[in-house]
C-alpha cells in the first residue's frame, strides 16, 4: 500500500471526479467547457484552504492528458522554472501548477510571463489569497480568475465515503463509520477536505479492529482525530477580513444573533485588536447620533477587554456587541461631513465670510475682519440669523437627519426650527 497521505491518493484524475465546485466544474460550466473544447487557458484558482485548488488543477491537466509540473512560488527557485520551460518546449507545451502564486517575486514573474503569453506554459496558479489584493496586475491581466467555494458538509461526506471504498483509499480495510462520527468529520473540518481526510486516515490507522475484524470509527474517535480542525480561521488570511466584514454588517443590520456569532469566530481567532478597532468604528459610523453614548460605551468595553485579556475579555465585548446591534442606527453625521469634504476637495467652497474672520489683531477692523459679527449668546434664544457658509455655497445643506433614535429626533426638531427661522 502507498505510504502517501490519503488526501494525496484521493486526488481526482478527471474533472468529473471533482467534489463540489459545481459552479465551475459541472457540465456546461466554464472549466468543463474548456475540457470539452480541448483548450485549457491560464488561470488563478483561489479559495479557502482544503477546497481542492491543486487537485482541480491536476484534474484539468489529466483530463486533457497534458504533461504537468507542480512548483511552489516560495520554495522553488527561478532555476526550477527554467527547467519547467525547457520540459514544456520538449513536450510542445506543459501545465505549470504554481502553489502560493501570490508569493511570486518579480524575478520569477518576469521570467514566466513571456512563456505564459506564448502559451509555452499554461499557468494554473493556486492561492488562498484574494487575487485582487495579492496578485500582481501583470499576472492578473493575463489569466482567468476562478474562485473556489468552501465545501459543504455534504461534499465532505461524499469525499469520506469515496475514500473509505476507493481502491486507492481505504478499501483494503473494513471500516464502519457511525453517522455521528461522519457528521463530526463533515462539520468540524469547516469545509477543509484535506483536514477531514487526514482526520479519517488517523482514525482508521489508530483504531484497533474489533473481534469481527472491523474498524469502528465512532464519535469519540472522530473528536480525538479532528480536535485541531474544529475551527479554521487564519487571522492573517482573507477569510478573517470576510468575518470582520460580516461582523460589522450584522451589527449594522441589527441582527444580534449573527453579530454574536461573528464575534465568537473573531474571539476564536484570538484577534482582540481587530475586534476592538471595529467596535469603535461601528459605534460612530453606524450608530452615530442615534445613540451618542454608544461610542464612549464601546470604547470603555474595549478598554476593559484589553485590560482583562481572553477569555474574560469576551464578557465586556458581548455587552458592547449586543448594545450596538440593538441600538438605533444613523450614519447622518459622517455622511454630512463626507459631503462637506467633497465640496472642499472640488475647490468651489469660496472664501470665509468677512464677519467670521479672525479679528483678534491690530488692523483687522481696517481689513473688514469680524465687522457685523453677531454674538449668539447676546440673544435670548442663544441663536441669531446670520450667514456662516461662504457665499459660493451659502445655501448648501449637508446634514440630513434620521429619525431612528430619540436623540437624533430631538436634533432634527432643533435643525428644522433653525431652518424655519432662516426662511422667515
């Protein structure tokens, strides 16, 4: 029996054997059409770990019986790529599967690009990073980009059943896997097929046969073999930023359950710094003047969490997230400022009105500075009608109040009253 890992042995040899990725690989979809047309284009395959990027690349090459070579953009040198090009010339073409393609340095890139353009090499780059963030535009513009989706639990179950019964897998063993164990492999792997198959292989070879010669993999065995795969989240990877995005959008959308779920994922990733920063941003960006105390309260919760550290930090964080999610929402304040900044950048704002200019120096009066300025505190209501905006934009209105919270409703009444007095 081969000593190669089960996940390696179970790599598909044809596009029809691909598990999941139906949006790309099933009949009628882009990659399947490439195979039918016998024309494989250079591409970048990107997606979460364990989704089968390298396996799909190999399957594409094998489906067309094309020679292929697997290199790593980090560990393999330019010389290795030069050898690949010479082999490609000998074969009349070759598929170069390049893992961690986002780490390709300029020297290797400059060497490869002409051969990719001439189709001496068909490049299939594989990466867990978002190519729009991490891939050099010179490469990105010359390839197709295909995103692989995280495998579903049903996809993982299908792969496990295939591995147990396939002659290249574990068919030489008599294995009985319980439904609970199968579910645990499928869900705890979090879509990482490689992790699930590694766990299955460990379970199969670390479990003794029973008196009937059967290896029984139950929930307890599955939990022991998958304990390090119960959570898959790299705080430096793209998935982390997806979770942060979902975290803020859930709070903005007032879904407290989703907000707490994504908080839990961020806590498990151990990234208190990102949680803290995002909570303070949310308090001012999404809650704003609808609940002005949300900002200081979020900051206090963050400071408490930072002082406590995990695991206790989760307690003030849970309070802050719950309050923010269920607070009324308003972005009116910073939207008004953005509109004002836009006018400033356009350069159409005009000069500060003379009566508002600084008059605290000798000669200011001769220059017309500060003359006719009316001091609001000298009036009974603390307000007097006078022009504050420059002439060029004196009728400009930036602030558009919302009525989602009692505080901003009160601000709206004041705002409307001032506008009415201006118009009288």
